[in-house]
């Protein structure tokens, strides 16, 4: 009986790297507990926390003068997206996926040779954030579909 739990836990760990794989039972669980899950356990909360982590990391790097002040634009975009994701806007989740992808490509391309611009490291961060954004998107999409069906 413990084998299926171990397999499920193992599969869940890889889901952060294989970001497009989202277990339907996890989506169901998110929908069932939508209003009661805290920021750390809800799909949209995890996406928001990822963005807020990036805000803190970027602000720290600006203060330490390891990146230019122009990176504060990223902070503004992250904050705006985090607010709209928190309120369940699917467009913000999609925008976060696009922006995060463009940002990682830029870091690898423009930061060649700079510590932290290693393509493998950037790919891992990209996958982790993409999973959070995509999982939140799938939950909101499913909620919207069910709401539309119940009205019709």
C-alpha cells in the first residue's frame, strides 16, 4: 500500500521540472479547497510566492549593485502580475509565463559568463516557475469551465 504513495510523491517531485505535467487529482483538490488553502498550498499562492521571491531577489541585487537599476522595471512587472494572479486572472498567469521565458532567455543570452547566467541553472529556475504559473492557470481554467457549465 505504501508503494503508490511513494510513486505519487516521486512523480510530484518531478512535476516541478516537467512543468507541463499537472495531475488532474491535484487540480480537483485545489478546486475543492479553493477558498480555504493558504498562500503556500494554493496553486495561485505558489505562483504569487515565486514572483515575490523574484521581487526580493531582484531588489537585493539592485541594492548590492550587482544588477542595474533598470531591473526595477522587472520588480514592477512582477508585482503587478502577482496581484492579478492572486485574484485568479488567467491572463496574468499566461503573461507571467511569457515574461518569465523572455527574462530567462535574456539572462542566458546577455549574461554569458556572468555568475548565475548558467543555462542549466536558468533552465531549472524556468521550469520551477513555469510549473507554478501553469498549475495556477489550469486550476483557474477548470474553475471557469465549471462555473460556465453550471450557469448554462
